[in-house]
């Protein structure tokens, strides 16, 4: 999503007719009402968990609610939850695929892994441990909950506390480095036997990855299907963001909220190779480092595990007041993915995720759809 320049914002304001006193007044009323609706929706969905719950059905709903706070590409929320008494199945919602940017559903299954990780920490907060297995024939993840053998609800878990606070922050960071101790904690959180996490903090390494990000972005912007798909998932107004509960709300990307009919014009004016190059260059150069996740193979089950590792990394970072966001162009453009692997010295494995991280200021949060739209109860 492009950052709207001052010149383009002034053009858009002219289109809106806000230059007149009446237009400015109407715009202010619209904005204030939209802000209130958006804030109420954020407060309602991201409210803290009620850990005093004892009813099993309500606990399962809370586990599902916290699972849907997981990161996901374009905020499409491509998941469906089937709830049972002591188990949960998470399936991909094929109606929310993004074939232009994610033709093999790689991001979808990473997203399911992020949801599994959130569900695991939430279940533990309710005194349950979680085991999971990937159901390959049905391309689904099955979770089983059972009482904890040690500890209970009163055991502190900073990763669980971080779930409603975590966000993908699409803004420049402050450029300050992390300590070796902080980097070690992130490395431990984001690694597993089947997923390798590489943390790049050297300026030359970051520049090399940035060049791949910029080239990937250039190629994507030359693809009309990619641009149309991205625009489809952008929500320009407060009311559209609240009504749909999904997509990339402009406010969360550092852009102003505008009436939906004006937003398309804004996008067309602001979205250019030049503006995106400037944005991603600034984002990379102000980051403390870049995290690259590489799974053992390119199977759906491994992508789920990559998602689990990434979400642990993201939650650990959030608990340390470290922000993050995706710069996945080098894994979304096929020819660049192998170049990124070469950069990492990988001979047989392809990178799965590219994440920048650092200190900075948070942006407004992305909303989620009503829980009843994504869950169903099974007997």
C-alpha cells in the first residue's frame, strides 16, 4: 500500500471538495463518526481474554478469537474453524485466496500456522496443553486440548499477553540496533528443528536483501493482476473497514482514511514504482535487522510450522517492544526466491518469509471479521 504524498493528498482533498467550508465541515463529521466506530470495533475485538470462564463452549470461542488475531497476508483472514468439545480443526478458506501474490497458497498455510501458535498460548492460559497434527489429505490442522499436567491458569506467559498487542507495523522504524541478547531471544523463539531463522543485521546484508525487495516490488507492480488484487483488499474508509472487518485499512498503513469512492482515485495517484521504492528503501534502512525463515521443504505441513515459528518470533518481539512487518517480495517472485537462497548460502532450501524488525511507533490496528463468520460447531 503506497504512502500518500502531500501533493497527492492535496489533489484528493480537491476532488472531495473539502476546500469549501461546507465540505470541510461534512468531512469532519464523517471522520469523527468513522473514528468512533473504528475505535469501538478495535476495543471490542481485541479486548483481553476472560480467564475466569469455566464453560467449555465459551473457552473454545476465546481460543478461536485469539487465534484469529494472527498475522495474515493482505488481512484476508483465510481460515475456517471447526470447534468440538476438546478439539479444533483449522482449514483454509479457499474463497479468500490471493492467486496473484500467492498462487500456491504458501502464505495461507503460513497463516494457519500463526493461528495454531496463538491457539496454543491461549489454551495454556485456560489451563490446557495443545498437540497438533497436519491432516495432509484434507489440508487442515487438527488441534487437541487436554488439561495441563503441571501449572495452571495463573502461570504467566508473556507470549499470550502479546497476542492482542502484536501488529504488522508498516512504518519506518528508528534505525536503532538491538542488543545481542535481544537477537538471541528472537532467534530462539523463531527457530525449530524444521525451520531455520537467519537474522541479518549487517548494513551490507540488509542492502542486499533490500535490492531484492525493490526488484520484486517493481515486477509485481508491472503485473495488472497483482495490482488489481491488492486494490481489491484495500479498505479506504472507516466505515468500510468496520463493515467488512478485513483487508488493508489505509489508516493501518500510515495513510489517511477517505470516503470509499475517493480512495480508488487516491490509490491510482499514489501507487507508483517511485513511491513504493522510496517507501521500502526507508523501511529497510531504518530497520534493526531482517529475519528470514526457511523451512526444510516446500510442503503445506512445513509452511504451517514456518507460521508457528514466525508467530513465536513476532510475539516474543512484541513482548520486547520490538516491531515487525513483512517484506515478502523476494519469496513471492519466483526468480528472486532462488537469488535470496543464494544470498543465504542455501543450496537446496527456499526461504519462506522475509520480515523486517526494529524499534518504532505502532500504527492503528487491522480489524477482524465477527467470530461467528469463521467458526462452526461440530458434534
